């Protein structure tokens, strides 16, 4: 765990209007790096991630979502009713003490709150203002609504995911919310903070969440623009020189091993590891081109070789011979993984309602400025009184009055 004095973003405060997936993950990354992230929430319109399964012990509740907990660790929660006239006054006080304000609403929502970029800039001229809607702040589709699955569809990820000859399957998760969008948004915020440090100027970041995902499709775009080939789903198959390149069954219930063979040397090493089965000496498999052409037959034959083997033992055998291989891990496998344990990846934090809960640590280690998850995800409104007193300068009587009026919720 880090302390505010040692973390890279110590002293940076974020007024966080983000919700659901990509936005919440963006500000979590900043919180893990030491920023004080104040999550603005509403009891009238609850962040839908708070209502997303899985729930601790299977019991539903706004403070019991594992999904929300994972995406919001390290933050503080302030509940406001933004429809109340005095709420804007409170947010204004907070913005004056903030370095970053972030939202992932459809364009126009923040303006209706009185918190568009120009209004916020008037409050804090050097503010870094992150707006990360689905399609960006301009263009004919700027008002389109969407989640990770719709972004995967419109950007082409869904079209390329799945099995050959089958309907688009997608990635099975809101992939854009988990990697390309929060990472690019974080890069943009850090670059803007660097720019501010050099020039004293703030920055308006207009990010379309579709664009980082499109940027991942380089090979497919190149194949179309150069060769006129519109890519199709290929399952686990490799599009380059690798064959076999797939997941193969192992002994036990739903146990699999992923194997990727690049080149003849690895192919020969695979044969040695499997005891040199006769079929691997057939001429049709002698070169990579033949192995790729015979991918279906190769999959069937190799599956028969792996089906009665223990996945962990086979992984060790193949890795010892320089063959890329890994067991297809379940959640239970990943939690028990000895390499992750050695790295200290899993943290147990005591959540106020869910009790001791498992959290992902920061996925890198820094020696001179250690950082990481400092606190579990907040209860809804857990820090309202604390923030009002500490940052907004309100006494107990004023907090009680604003609560009675409905500005604080």
C-alpha cells in the first residue's frame, strides 16, 4: 500500500463524475497512482455498476457489487443531488481545489449541470477536463448512446470475434471498457498534467471511446486497404506463421491447454515433448505452410495427444522445451496462480459492508515511487460528511441543513 507522500500522483485531486465501466476504471487508475479521487454520486440515479453482479454472498445491494468494488477502489464517495440549486455551489468549491474533472456522459449532460468546459474553466482556469463519451463531442453521431458491447460492434471488434462461418460473437465482455478506453484516457490526463506543469495551462480532452478501440484493428484495416480483404472471425487461429495455434483438451473436466508453435524448431520440440508420435513425421506437417493448410487435421490429431495428459504437467514439459504453452485458467486457477502470488498481485482489503475482499493490485511495481490500492471501494455516500468538512468548509450544522434540503443525499 502506498501513502499519499510516496505515490506518483500525490497531491492531485480528481472531481469524478464518471460511472459504469471505462470512466470508472480511468479514475481508479489515477487513484491507484495516488490521486485523491472524489466520486460524485447520486442516490436518485445510482451508478448502474453498483447494481451489477456478482454480489458478495449472492445478496444484492448498492454496496455489494464485486464489479463496482473492483473499478472504484481507492476513491471517496460524495453523494449530491445535481438537480438541487445548491449542489452546483458545492461542486464549484470542490473544483477550485481539483486538478482534474472527468466524465463519460453523452455530450450535453455536463452543460445541463452548469459544468461544461467553459464554465469549469472559469472556476479553475488550469483545470484538466476529461470528457470521454462514446462518439466524442462533435460529429453526426455524437449523441449516440452506447456501452462496451455496442462500442465493440461499431468499431469492428465484434465482427472479428468468434468462430469461422458463425455469427459475430463478440469478446464475451465489454472489452473496450476494460483496456483501450481507460488506458488511453489515463494517458491523455497524464499528458495534460505534464503540459500544465510546463505551461501553467489547463486542457480540454475530448475523447471518443470508439477511437482507441478502432486503433487496435491495425492488421484488419491494413489487409482491407492494401489487399481488399475484409477480415472474418478466425477463432483461436493465428493470422501469421503459427500452427498449431489453438486450445487443446486435457485430462479432467473442461481442462484445456493453449499451444502456439512458431517455426520448425518449436514443431520438432513439440514432437519430442509428446514422445514423437508417428503422425508428426508425416510430410504434410514438415513445414509451416503445410501445417497451416492442414490446421483442422492437426487440431484433431494434437487433441488426441493432449486429452489424457495433466494440464499443469504438460505446460511445464512444453515450457521447458521453449514451447509457448499455458493452461486455460478459470477464475479459481487465476486466484491460486503461484506466479501472481509471488508478485503480490492479490490484495485483501476490509470493505465496510462486504468484509475482507480480494482486489487486484496495481499491475506494475515501481521502486522509487511505490503506489497501489490504498482503500476498498466506497459505500454510497460514505465520505460525504468528511469531504464537506475537509474540502468544502462546512460545519455540522450546514451539512445537516443541506442534507435536509436535499442538496446532499
